[in-house]
C-alpha cells in the first residue's frame, strides 16, 4: 500500500487518513495486517501514526504444525527520505513490516509444552511416542557414561 503524501507535504498541520491491509510473507510466515491511522505534517515533519492488528500464520518452532497468532501494535514513525519514501509516496508496507518484526516473538509454539519432533524418526511426539533412543534423558545418560568411563 502506497499513500501519496504530496497534499500534506507543504501544509503544516494537515493530515491524511490511512486505512488498508498489508500482507507480508517471509519463509514460513504470512502476516495479514490491518493498518488504520494517519500521516500528519507536524512542524514540517511527516509522521505516521497507526494502529495495526495482524494475524500471523506460521509453524510451530518445535513440531512444525500450523500456528495462528494475533498481534496488535502501534506505529509511530517519523518519515524520512529512506526506503519508506519514494518521491512523495509513503510505502506503508515497509514501515508495517519493520514494526511487525520488532513486535513479533522470535519463536512460535503450537502450545507451551509442545514436545516437538523426534530428531531420529521425525515422529510428532505430541501425538505419538517412538522407540528411538534420543532426547534429553539419553544425553544425560551419555554424560553419566562419560564420567564412568574415566
Ligand atoms: Zn508444536
Ligand atoms: Zn523417533
């Protein structure tokens, strides 16, 4: 979504309402964000003030099953002559993306106690158990064995 700031560029105190949807995709993540706010010419500087509500669709960091999460945040950004501005067109997508990544958790889990996938056979340990000899307990035993071997 691009918003032409030309009408408020030289008009201190004026503003433009901004409302629309921004969709971003990155690897396993898709975010549909509703952006609602305004661009304001405040003392000769253009500022973007907007409320954003995003629906994130991604996968669990442990077991890779689908995860959907809602995220809301506020954008308060002074618009400069950088990637966000092309001539007088404000690139709302890039500002939204920047704030989205700032507010997003680094990892997503389908549930707090997700057991993840077996590193050996790939079984989803939330739904099934497997007979592979891997995991935390095994590592502890290996450490113990190392001690005993000394
Ligand atoms: Zn999971
Ligand atoms: Zn397994």
